[in-house]
C-alpha cells in the first residue's frame, strides 16, 4: 500500500481505515468534473473508530489516482469536518 510505504519512509503512523466511503456511488467513468464532484459529495466520512480529528497535527491523504479531484476533495472534507 502506498500510504504504508510512505509512513515507513518518513516514520509516521498510518491509519489506512481512517476514512470510509459510506455511500456506494455509480462509476465516475465518463462523467465530467462537475458531475464527479456532485456524485461523491458527502459520500466519505471518518471511520467510526477514528472520529477524533487530530487538532494541531498535519494529516497526509494518499490517493493512488486523482482524475478530477472529486474523491480527494470529499476525503479532505471528511477529515476537516468529521461531524
């Protein structure tokens, strides 16, 4: 896993299940940027055991592929606003 390799390399903890997609969405293939953002809006949230936001800490999000940035944006919002 990319995040685990990065964590080992820079000696930081990795929480591979810190966030989860709680809504099954249709494939994003063929959708334009706006449609992708609309499709994944609010579909990612913190995984229940990790609902605590690390106040005063840096968080590194790792995604293996970024096309429009829609999923990454949703993941960022889940980390910034877990409620």
